């Protein structure tokens, strides 16, 4: 069977003042075309369907229309789980109607999917909390799915019925997954896990979360789940949360973050995005293909020591959303800012990086964000003019008095 893995759609997300909805419409259409051309049997959306718990109406409509297209009138199974940006209740709400189209929504880790059978041959054979087994049209081997939407540690303990403070979250999940895998999974079926969690390989450097992403790591990395905590019965783990494509482990099976469909922060500058196509057969290693996505604007950032160089670069990258840093001895003038903004309609940030003389007589630079509060800007300016010495409490009190009077 062919299974398409995608995640982190973040429908409704903006980049500062720029709405990404038009790009999201394009990339959703691209994903639907990939699913159609590859004739996939299953689509897994591994969390963060929306960017906020209260998404705009246009984003809700885009989600439902996209999932309906992917379901191919009930011939293709679509499984969508909640991520840390989603409201579990909002994800769960349409499930009774969606199941009639072959779409399964899972908002909570303890959700039990109710049985259904479609005229296409798609059928839910059996389920319990955190597990579902499906019969797919044209396939004799069933698809077994462990399903773990996002929930913080307190809620996960509640949902899984274990509040023992001595047992770590990773131990709790390992026991939960293993109990289900031992009960339902063998070489007669295709065995997958879909989760929206932070999973890493023990002993290796932790992959970075996106810089504007809501972190799901607790203090001391207590919510990191290790690849060794996953059941050996699995053949593939479809993950959501990290926005770049990343394979956590390849053995005994692939554990994969497929990436978001669009670059959503400048930390993802010039980053290629993907969906992952998996060819799976019962009892055998899966084959996977990373399919690059072409739609959506690139996010680019660069640093320049002159306005002329910045203008030239901007003219050559008109199709991107950009962040520009200007290194200079002085602050940018209003005319310089107008020149930059006139050159490119997609400038998101212009960051001045001010050089100043340090105490040893050399030159260094300080990055000033003009979106900072006036008090913080004053402190940065004072330091740049006074060999990095901060203003005195008396001077700051006077500044606040002046600001209050104005």
C-alpha cells in the first residue's frame, strides 16, 4: 500500500503582516495532486493542521476541502491528528460526518474511533484508545495505526490513566505503545505510528524546534521521547512538530519528520519542503521517497554593508519574502528605508546593525531592532554612544518621566 506522510500545515498562519493563505491554497492543491498522481491508499497528517486554536473561517474551509479531495470519495483513508497548535475539540468535532468520507480526525490520545464501513470497501475493523485497524480497498493486509496526538505531560498522564510521578513520560508512552503493539501488531499487517511529539535518538544532539514554534519541551527536556522507547513491531513512524525534514533514526525502521509544506519563519530560510511517500508491505521494510514541494514563496535573509548592495540583492529576489540586515556606522535614515521598501514589496524585516568603537579601539557591531519598546531602544542607543556602558538608574528615571509627559 502507498501512504503519504505530511504534517504541520499551520493553516491560518501569518508572517508578521503578510497572510500566507494564498500560498497555503497553492501548496494544498499541490499535495492533493501528488496524492492523486501517486494513487495513494492512505494520507497521514501528523498534527498542527491549524496555526491557532481559533483559525479564520477561510482556513477551516481550506482544511475540509483539502481533506475531502484527498479522501477521493472514500477510496483513500485520511487520518488527521491534533498538534500542539490545534484545539483537540475542534479537531474532534467533525469526525462523525468526516468518517462517512473516509476521513478520521483524532484530537485526543485516548480517543476511540467508532466503527464504520464505506461502500468503497474502506472499513475500521477494530479500535481502542490510541489504536485503530483499517481494511483498505484492494488490500488484504490490514493497516494498524498507533495514534498519539499532542497533549502535555499532565494531560497525557490523565488520558492514559497513570499519574505515578515516579514514572517518566517516556516510560509511560513506551508502556502504552508496547501494550497495543503486542496485542494487535504482527507481520500479517502494515504497522505504523502517527504522533505529534518531540522524538530524538538518545545520545545525539537534539534537533532544533522552529524559532517561532510553541515549544513542547519541558524544563530539563523531560518531554523528549527517545527512539528506543518505540515498539519494535512498527515499520514506520510519521511525526509532526519539527518544520524541516529530519530522519530521527533508520533502524529498525524510519522515524521521520516530513517537514511543513511552507517555510514559516526565517529560521527556515531557503529550506526545501517535502511530503514523504511510503511503499509499505506487511512484514517487510518500507520504501520511502521524499517528494519536494514547489509551491509557496521562499524565505530569504541576508546581511549587507551598503544600501546599494542590498538593493541589488532585493532586485534579484523579487519572488521571495525577505529579511535584510544593514551593517552601518549610523542608524538608517527614513530615505534609506523608503528606498529599500520601494525596491521590494516582500520585505518583512529591516534590521540595522550599528557599528561602534569599543574600549580597545577596535570596531564591533550591535544589532538594533527598531520594533523594540522606546525604553529598550534608548538603552541600546546609549550603550552604542558610551562604550557599551548602560545608562544610570537616575537617567532612566528621567527618560521615563519625559516619555510619560509626552
